[in-house]
C-alpha cells in the first residue's frame, strides 16, 4: 500500500498572444495556460500522477485554487485503493455535497475534479506500464461500465445498454488495436486558421497542412462576414477542392445570425460549422442544425458535463460531438459521453490544441476506436502545432495522422524546466516580460527637455 503524500498545483502560462496563436472571434489574444497538478505518493517507484485544466490566461489562478481545494481530502489516502476503483473515486469527488453546491457538476470545481481524476489515471497507467489508451482498451465491458455514473443518463443510455454495446465491440479489439498501430488515427489541423493571422501566414500554413498530409483544415470565423468570405476563398484556392475545410465561430452568433452567416460561407464547401452559438443553448443549436442542413453542426468543447452532451444528442443539435479532455470531470465522464455518442450514432471529433489537449485527448479517441464505437470512419482528432515541446511525451503527428503513444501514462506530464520557466507570475519568462513592460513605459524626453508620460506599447507584452 502507498499513500498520497502531496497534491501540488502550479499556475503555468505561455505568452501565445504575442504571435496571435489561438486567436478567434471571441478570444482575440489568448495566453494558453494550465492549472497543473501532480499527485505524489510514498511508493518507491518514482511515479507521479499528472493532470491539468486548460485555460487561456486570466483566471488560471482561480482554476488552480479550485484544484488546491481538493488536495486536503486526498493527502493521506491509499493511492492503490483510489486507482483501483476510479469509478467510486469519481463519484466520491463529484458528489461531495459542499463542492457540488458550487456547480453542480459544472464550472471550475468540476474541471478541478477532472484534473485530479486524470492525474490518478496517469498514475494508474504508469504503474501498469501502459499508455492510457491501451489500459482502457484492455478493461472488460463490466469494468468500463463501472467507471460511469449513469445518473441523469438512463433515459438515453442505461448500464445494460452500455454493456451490450461494449460486449458487441469486444470480439474485434485485437484487430482494431493492430490497425491503430499500423495506420494511426486521422487528424485535422487548425494551425492555418487563427483569426489573427495575416494572408501570408494563412496561405503558408494551408500549404504546409496539405504537404503534411492533412485532409481537413479548420478556419476561425465570426469576426467580419466579408472578411470571412475573403479568407475562406483564399484558403479554398490554396488547398484545392480535395481538402475539407471546417469553420469555427467560437460561440459568436445568435441563431438567426448564424444561419445567415453560414449561408454566405456554404458555397466554399464546409466540413462542419463549429460552436455557432452559446454552448449552453441546446435548442439554439438544434434550430441552427435544422436550418443549415446538410452542413453538419459540431460542438462540445465547452459543454460542462455528460447531461448537456445527452441533451445535444437527444435534440438532434449536433452531428459532430467534440469532447474535451479537461472541460468535464476527467476520463470517466468522457467515457460516459463516448458511450452516449456510440449508442446514438453520433461521430466524435475531439477538441484539442491548447496546452496538452492533443497529448491528453488522443488516448480517449484511441480507446473509443478499439473498445467503444469500433471505428475511425469520418472521425478526426484536432491538431494544433503549439507547445508540444513542453511535454515529456509529446504527440507524434505525421502524414496527417496521430500515431499511438507507447509511453506509460496519460500524456499529461510536463517537463520540469517548462514548469519552472513559465510559472506565473514569477517564472523567468514572465519576469522578463514584466521587465520589458516597465522599460517600454519609461518617460521619454521631449524637444524642450520636459519629461513626457507615454504609455507602454499596446499589446507589447501579453497580460495574462
């Protein structure tokens, strides 16, 4: 038996706003960030469980504080017992009545639970000597079903239905595992499409995407209609007719506005329209989906829990469900969502990018490919070429596909050097940025010798 000796949390931020990486209609200057957690035990194996919640700058300290709030209840507990019954562990955290009041089952507390749950899965996979996708794909149908809380889902998915689905997929697991190892998992890239990129960078990144083997790219839209039409035309001319193009509005529109805007973009051929309106507006998504058909609606990166996923599916509001590795309460809840999607025939194309989301969510899609839906047809994993160098086991994406990781764990562990350099606010990267800002703000002399007060350059240093 080993006991948890510490649950440490760090506020880690990257100044991606300097180059407008990640920019879209609702988030023009994001600084990709992570509330990062490590679970340490007194075992002599040296394994540490790592997890995180992705944010985009200001407020990351709030998310880190939420993770901290969980730590007191975990320190001293039996790590083996927690990891052996991660279904029970999930329920005990999510149904803690005092934490639950802050949601329930949504918001920073729910995501904090996800970070802890994911860190425990990372620890369990490392101790098993397996990558998470392979650990999950080796569980029995009963063990997988035990991970899921079917409360609130039974009108759309019962435990018996989940078991039937999982047992039906069981016979072909070995063949699908080998196919995954041989052929990888299809990817698409958002790297060309950030709204803050100029035409030169858009064209260059589109060409790079095609050369790298991607068969689908995604462009951010929603800032200005005529500019969206122009950029989409430019992208289509660059990649040609054989490459699919999805667009992402990042919640920018009302329902009628979304329909009108999409009508102008449809002639360029749309693989899907992502987050056309508020992520909480299930009926709004359903209305948009009805009126823009056959263009698919994709959403899910901001859905707070499995209940909203259920409602999106029930309402016919989504054709492409986009799970996120850190938005809901971790691996367990995402398994529930994968089961819902599989039962109702909805394809899953996860949201990724950010800080570590590619590294984390690939395990869920690969598990789904082997043990749940049994397919990768029409499915893609999002890929964004940012910040992978900060992870111990960065993703392997080439020839337009994700290649299965072989390293034990869930892929969330960051390099110690990166955790130190990008710690906020005192890490060297941010200390240097602060010093540069102070220099830029120094008064300059005027021709008559008087000091002139001048503000620092707008945008010179991103403000997390």
